[in-house]
């Protein structure tokens, strides 16, 4: 598969990925190579990665505990301290091997340590391959509030090796699939229709490549999210609020990122039907597709009230307004739509119907 070139870096696939990282390490003359993993990617992905690395470098492995609950500043502090203890300097590099939690947190730690060291992303979940590892958004949650602290800073390269997905469970695969469906909804109706017809997620190499191409096209035009890049947040305004609420609430099971934004995409589909002329048939298609893939989440009235309170923390807000990305049709988004509170409650009623 061809590499995908972004502004300052490239996304490489399979054998080319290993070829490029070997070339880069040989040339860059790093003082030390730090590898960030969690316990699962330590077990499943580190050995095959190391086996493909040629040459003799000064490696240090840093392991953090897996899970969104650990994507916070306390974990960053631990990693910064370890880097410091192990004499990381500005010529060190960090290789993030893991899902979106590792690439978001590792990218942020590297971008801020000694005002920034190089980092390389090696995504190992479907979600991080198609979305989180590309585009340069790095950061962590603040309490339950998603991605409140972070910077936009690009990796040196992204290495996508779909074989890493062999050890990933189906629920995590499905979570990543939600971001792929989003790519169809915001930019490519044919892709949406193709994805809907998939019977399993076994042979997704080409689809990963297509999703990264879509994301990259958007990010290249608007790297700092002034306008167009906002479309990547379709489903995320309400989706993040739902994710935060479940992250915080002890009485609810944790929702994965993809599961939460799947709910968000149905809710924001309803808002699109009401406000930006999304045809009813497209709204029904969106609802049916997501409910076929993801279990329906039960929301009580008080859940909904609390979720809506969290909306004020969304990063797309400005001057006290809550801004949504909605759809005019499948593949055609509209940015900066303001939505009245009543309609938000109505959207949840539509979800629950
Ligand atoms: N920066 C961005 O642009 C962006 C975009 C989308 C999502 N995100 C963020 O990504 C995060 C979600 O990422 P995620 O879904 O990858 O979650 P994750 O990093 O928590 O990974 C999910 C689970 O899979 C395990 N795992 C990872 N690779 C594995 C493998 N190959 N085999 C077996 N187990 C493996 C992990 O240890 C973890 O338990 C969220 O925090 C979200 O906000 C960021
Ligand atoms: Zn997302």
C-alpha cells in the first residue's frame, strides 16, 4: 500500500513502514529511543516491533496502565519523570506503540518534554490506525472531561501494520469501525455504503488506507481546526459528553470511544434532520446502521440532563455558544451550527424510540 504524505510527515504501511523506521533511526542519530506501551501492547506488539528493528540502539521501555481512565496528567507526570531519570535529552525519540490512549498521551508527553522531542506513532488498534495516530492532535483528559489539555504537534512518522490487529478483540475493532463510518458520513457517501455492507472486520487493510486518506486530506487543508477540520468532530460533541459522563459515573459501564460517538452520530443525525435538511431516509439509515453494530445505550432523564451539562466543556465552543457539525446529506457536512437545548433533549428521545 502506498504511503500517505501529510505536511511534515508520512504514514507508511506494512513492510515499507519498517523499512522507513529503520532508515530514519539509522539517520537521525538519536541519543536514546524510548518506547511507550501499555501492558497489552507490551505483551502483544512490542516483540514483533522490536524484531523488525535493525541496528543497535539504546532502547528504554516505558509501560503505563491501559485505559481511558489513565489518559490524564498524572500518567504524563510519571512518564516525564521516568524520561528525566533515564536521562532523556532533546535528541531522544519516543515511539508510541498502542491505541489512541498511548498515541494521544505519548504524543503530548513527547511534545512537551524539554519543549518537545521527536515522536513516532505505531497505532495498534483499529481506532488509532484510522484516526487517533494521524493529524497531530495530542493530549489528555482533565478529570472526566475529554482531551481538555493538549497540543497539536505532528509525529515524525506513523507506521501502520494491520497485522497488529490480530490480537485485538472484536469490541475494540467495532469501536474503531465507528470512526471509519464517520469518515464516510462526512466525506464519502460511497465509502459509507461500502462499509455498511461489510460482514466482518477481518480484511480491512484497504479500508484503513482509505480512512487515513480521508482524514489526511482534511487535516492538510486545515491543520489547526479553524474551519474544515471541524467536520472530523461529527458525532463527537454529544459523543464526548456521553463518553465523559460514562467515564465519571460509577453506576454505568464504561463506554468505549467508538461506542460513545456512535450514539453521538445518531443524535447529531437527528439534529441534522431538524436543522440542516438531512433527509429523513438518511437519518433512518444512520440510526439503523449504528444500532445494527452497537448495543443500544439506556439513558434515564437524569443521565440526559447530566450529559447536556457537560456540553459546555466542548472544545468547539466559543463565546458561550455550543457549535455542532451537522450533515446536509450523507457525505456533505455543515460546520458551526448552533443548537437550542430543547432540540438536544428531542434528539435523545429519537435515539430511545
Ligand atoms: N488524536 C486524535 O485525533 C484522536 C482521534 C480519535 C480518538 N482519539 C482518542 O483515542 C482514544 C481511544 O483509542 P483506542 O480505542 O485505541 O483505545 P486504547 O488506547 O484504550 O486501546 C484499547 C484497548 O486495546 C488494547 N490494545 C491496543 N492494541 C492492542 C493489540 N494490538 N492487541 C491487543 N490489545 C490491544 C489497549 O491496551 C486497550 O486496553 C480516546 O482517548 C480518544 O479520545 C484521538
Ligand atoms: Zn473520535
